C-alpha cells in the first residue's frame, strides 16, 4: 500500500508493509516516512532497544526503507494512524553529512542547483503532483469532448511565430561545415537537406489535421531560443494547442473558458492537500515582501476566482479606452503609459483590467493586425484581426488564440508583406486551396498554467529540469 491510502485506512492493528524515504528520525524512535504519494508523512514508531546503535545510525534523512508493522491509532497529534514497526530493512543508505536536502527551509535557488533531489521536498513534490494532475485533466477534457490527440513534429522547417528565435537542428561536423561557392553554409548537405529547427509551436501542423479530423489538440514540448533570464521564460516548455474546424472566434472563446475552468476544477478536487500546503507556503513567502508586492488573493481564492466567475469579453479598442482613462494611467502609475490605440498591452495593463477594473478574468479580442501573427483572420475594418487573449489575475495573459485566416488570397498577401516564402509553407496553403473552412484555435503554455495553479513565482520551479540560457544540467 502507498502512504496516501494507508493514512485513509481504518486502523485495526492489521499488519502492513510500507516503502519510502526517511524525512526525519527523532529520539531514536520516530521515523517520518514519505513515498511521494501524498504531501503527508506517516509516523513509524520503532523500539530502539530492539536494535543496535549501528543499525539505528543508518536511519538517516534521505535513506530508503521498507518497514513492516501494525497499523494503529496514532498517539500523537496531526495524524489518524501510525505504524508500530516490527521489522525494517534499509534499502538504500544516505550519508547525513553529504545529503543536501536536510529537514530545513532551503532557498529555491539552492534547490534548482539540486534539481535531481528537490522533488524530495514538500514544496516540489506538491508542485509535481499538481503538474501531473493538470496534465491528466488536460487530456481528460479533450478526450471527453471528442478531440483527437495529434503528435506534431518537434523538428520543423517552418517558424510558426515568425520570431526567428529557434534552435538549429543539424548533424554537421561543426569543425568542418560544408559551404557553397559563395561561402555560405550548404544546408542541402545536412541530414534533412534543408535548414531545420526545433519547433516553437505545433499550431500550423495542427491546423492541417483539424481540417480532416474536425477537433484536435496537441500537447507536447516546444522550444524558444530567446536569450531571456526572466522568471517567466524557459527555452524548453510544453504547449497545449487545440484546433477546431468550423469554429469562429466566439466558439474559440467559449472553448478556452470551458477548458480552463474544467482543468482547474478537476485539480482543486484532486489535489486539495497539496494546494492547501502550497497556499500556506505562499502566505509565509508573502510576509517577507513589501506590502505593495503582495498578492491580493490567497492561492485557493485565486483559483476559485477563475473557476467561479464568468469571463468578461472585451474588445482591444474598448480596453484601450478603459486604460487611457484609468487612474493609474492618468496619475502616471503605469510603467508603460497607454496613450494611443495600437500599443501592445503589458502585464500591468492586463492585470489592472482583471484585478481592479472588472474583478473577473477577461478575454480581449480584435487586436491590431500589426501586433499579431500572420495567420490570424483579418477583420472587415482592415486594421484588426480575430485574435483573443485570456487574462488571469497575477500573471496577465494565460491563453493566446485566434480565428485563423481561411481565405487563400488574404493569407498569401499577409505572408508576402512580412517576407514569408510561399514555397516553405506550400503544404499549409494547400489547406486553403482544398476545402477551406472557418477554423480557430489557441495556445496555452502548460508551465504558465502550473505556475498559476501552484502559486510559484518562477517558471523554473514548475518543470522537473528547467532549460534556460547557460543551463542544461541534469
């Protein structure tokens, strides 16, 4: 039995065997054992007089053990049951002088340096259980709603975002790179016969499958070679990207709201203990911050803020008017003042709309065309596109999506205007040549969702092994 199930068992002095790792061992008598199934440890009580001193010394923090004994009502506070140990085995020793994860508070930076062991702490085991539950909830939502799971390629010859910040894929000998007559790298001699990169998005390939299967989603790793060391950027992260044929922008907004509420509700129901622990951890962390930097809402309240409220839907144009006339803007409190239509909104603007003005999650739509991607459908005004962003408290943008441009001639014009070669995306244009139809989709960075759900402040702490500039350890 795992500890999560044992703790919920009615104690009748039945004999059980449990495996786990030692969190603490005190008074040569009380072992706090954890096996990763729950945030809670189980107390195991041994008779120290029945064991020699050398054996007891091996019961150290981090050691792996197997214990057999009777499950009885606990004599102490904080737990319903405990185990009276009859026998035990040390399955794997731990050197208490060298084991870095001691039963004390460690800095998050220290734990990043020991990412292979940090999941043995309460904080990171809770985060990873929440992450696992969220991932299941994502698949569960789409599967029960008739979506097909599509695995789009990680190696690609296209740049879906047009950002150009991609990791090159090659099997060239870097000390002897072949070059053409002009001295340029001869990519025709590379493994794929052309320049290829790690994908930044599975959207374009996802669209092609939506135009045959109707409703699809991708959920896989993506990569950005952005040289950024902020708390919100990773070089490798996971993206959730549904695409739906015959859906317009309104349908897309409905889908995004329903999806987010469903996965958060599922996680609230299945990770109650972990979320309560993370909420208390966040409250302790907030005490050390200046008042102005503290969150307005405890973690569970913030999650219910999203689950229990209808999302406000607001055009970009209306949002600009609200921001221009807001007190923070008039009193020059915004770091980035809002003075004119067409500016790209910053996190401070998005959070003002959500947390101060509407006090609800917000979906902004119909953005200026020149600040959005080429594949978004142009509106009849010729200035805006059928784009949408879902804004959350604390983080700002959580989801970005759009109704896709289904008209071949308009898409070709937009690609030409920004210098995208039609020959590179001939297959994408084919979906507009043969049976084109209105379709829509969105992208949600999974780590950003985990960050929001756990209340952590650095995205490097919600993925097992973060990849960022100058760091590819583990």
